[in-house]
């Protein structure tokens, strides 16, 4: 991707679930997104930041409160934190922390920082809210659907779109909150492509892309998954995820997520 001189984008990919941690650096700031999973992986991000930080401020953005995305908070205790107001108001904070503790216990993982729920310095309360830092502008959009408290962040003028758990090329929509809201987020995604000069999309899991065509393909793929699943959700036997979305690289766990989507959408249809 063509960044301006002095702009630097590093995408760290965890060995687990292909989860991304993004570090954007320019003259004005360092912006770190969702530093995650293993202690060694988080250590590498810390080292990278220590090497380059200087006297620039470090901002730490959380795309949403799912435990894999907040797992590294206290490894960066001096950062100024950004997340949605809904993440702050999350009534189930303890559940996310419990997931982290369970994961660490199951895998014999010890961390040299405490597991705590993020305290947020800059809450995002509305669509289009902006934060200006020097010559950099961050624009935020609320994206409830996957879960209740997601946000999109656009970094300009670099044209980088931090998508959280949307617009992946390796995951069909995982819907924990609302399939209708998820579809609204996909509409929002199309609008963002019209209104911003996007040069790079970075999803929470999977490959980033600099292709507008590829972003549109992901939007359409995700929409098709939700719509076609909704059409069959009243039937008794529903085919596996590969019938609704390609590729399904990890049929075991992805089959589980598909079943959870079916359960949620059945509930939605009953309540309509
Ligand atoms: Zn998530």
C-alpha cells in the first residue's frame, strides 16, 4: 500500500484464529488496535512500540469487547484508550474476563500483566464522530450486529479502515447480537466506500485488502450468507455453512458458529 512518507502500518497476525493487531504510526501518533493473544505475540508488539514511540502519544483502540480483542489491555497501561460507549456500558464485562481466564488456564498461560476490563478515556457515542490528532483524523461508526458494541474506524488521510469482526475473507458473519443490525452494518460499509477514500481495509481476522472490488465482494458475500440463511431458518434441516458461504476452512468450529447463528436467527424470526 502507498502510505505517505513517515506513515507506517504494521499488521501483526496471531497464530490463533488469524486475529490481527494493527499498529499505525505517523508523526502525530501511534495507534494500536486490539493487541492480542499470546504473551510472546504481545511482547513483540510492545518491543515494536518501545523502539519507535519517542514522545508521540500512544492510542489504544478496541474494536469491540469480545475477549480476544481486549486480552492485551494492561500490557499497554499508559495508552489513551478509545472504544464505544456501549463497550463501556457492557453489562457482561465479567463474562469476557472469564473467557480470558479460562483460555489462559486451559493453555497454561501466564501473563506479566493483569487481566482486567478496559477503562476507556475516549468514548465513541455517535456515528461520524471524529477525533483529530495533529494532521490525522479518526472517524468512527457504530457497528452493533456481530456483538452490541463494535465500531469501524477510518484513519485519514491514510485511508485505513479498521473493521473489527466484519468484512473478513475467511469468516462468514458470526452473529451474536442481531442479524438485522448486521445487515445495517453492511449497508454502512457500502456508504463508507462512497464517502471515504479507502486504501486499506483491515479485518479482525484474516487478510487485509487494498482492493475496492474485494471489499465489495466481502460485503456481498456476507449479505448473501445472512439473507439465504434467514430464508431457510424456519426449516428443520439446515445445510452446513459451506452451502451459504465459501470458503469454510475450518468446518468443525465454523460449523459450531453456524449453528449458533441458526439458533439466534430462529429466535429473531419467532419474535418478529
Ligand atoms: Zn468478535
